[in-house]
């Protein structure tokens, strides 16, 4: 009686061939792949194989170039960011992951020494400006994660802790009597009339920048220099691209971002009654 029936032999051959593919891929021609960052397993890898051996396997498996290329194509097909530098939130909004920006905004990363260093610097600048007869005002533009907290993924919003570094800075500045503008509530109020940060870019748009400028002028005792949005900004225009789309290897998305062109500066009076445009 044969060990394997005829039709099962073909299945066995196919099964063995599939198992042999990773080994064949080590010597067969392959597509270009990113540079390998781990060339050998850590010593005594068997004591903690998942941590010590996996990075090596991820760098040397067969057909690595073809597999990674297929993975990138799949991510582009489902419109997901490539790599770990870009996070996709609600409604397709993108966020940067560099420099622990997400963890900082969620209160997962709090650096008391950095907060104290900022407050000390602000105190010195405040004293220097007072000595010169001027007025010092500090502002910290909140990053997109803070300004658009409601657009972060649900799992991230559920891990919010208090206080954040922004909370600590605002409290310390108030306690020390250093002029400081907390832009978070102002940005939140302005969002009711339209976006203040780009959806696919790490920066705020012209509306967000104008909110900060007007807040700074008011805090500096010069509210007369504040500019109403209807006088400063023109109609909304489509803005294509964005640094987060590039970092994530993503195509242009819908809806596109919008930006606002500055209106022409008003004529300023010069000596002799002439005007300059």
C-alpha cells in the first residue's frame, strides 16, 4: 500500500515547495530592498527570542525586496500610511509620530525638567523686556494632535492623561506672573467656523495663524493691531499635497485641504499726504 495516494503526492510536493521558498529567496535574485539594519542576531538570543531574534529575521528573510514592495503596494491600495512616522486618525486626518508628539499631547510623556527650563527662559526674557521698557508675551502653538484631539484614533483618545506638558507650562506661567496666552481654547473656538490646521500637513493654516497673532496683540496691550479675519483673509482655496502625505507615501486625498490667501495690504499714509500701496 503506497504511503501517499497519487493525488496527495502533488499536495505534498506543493507544501514542501512553499516551505522551501524562504530558503530559496536567500540566494535567488530579488527586488531592491531597504538597507539591512541588523546583520546578526543578538548573543544568547534563545533566552528572549521574540525580542532578540525577530529584528534579525525581519532583515534577512527570503525575497525580502519583493515582499516589502508588495506590502507597500498593498498599503497604497488601501490608502494607509507607509512606515511609522504618520498616524491616520478619524475621517482620514493625518498626524506626525516624530519626537513622541502623540505621547506628549496625550500626557503619556511629561518632562518636568523641560517644562521648568522653558518657564525659566520665559522669566528671563520677561525681565529683559521690562528692563527695556517693552512687554513680553509667550505663546506655544499647540500641535495638531492637541488642536484636533477629536480627530485622533479612538484608541489614542481613550489614553489621554492629565496634566500634559502644555497644562504644566500654562499653570507655571500663570503662577509666576509671566504673560502667557493659552491658544487651545482660542483655536477650539475658531474651529467652529472652519479648520485651523491642515488635514494632511503638520502646520496650522492661515486661520490658525491669525488667531494666534490677534491673541498676541491683545495680550501685548495692542488690540488695535489685531486684524479681523474678513479683512485679512480671502476666500478658501484648494491646497493640494501636504508633508504628511509625502511622509506616508500617500496619494492626494479627498476632501483636499483648504488655505486662505492674504488680502492685499491696505494703503498706508506717508509724509506729504501720499499713500503707499
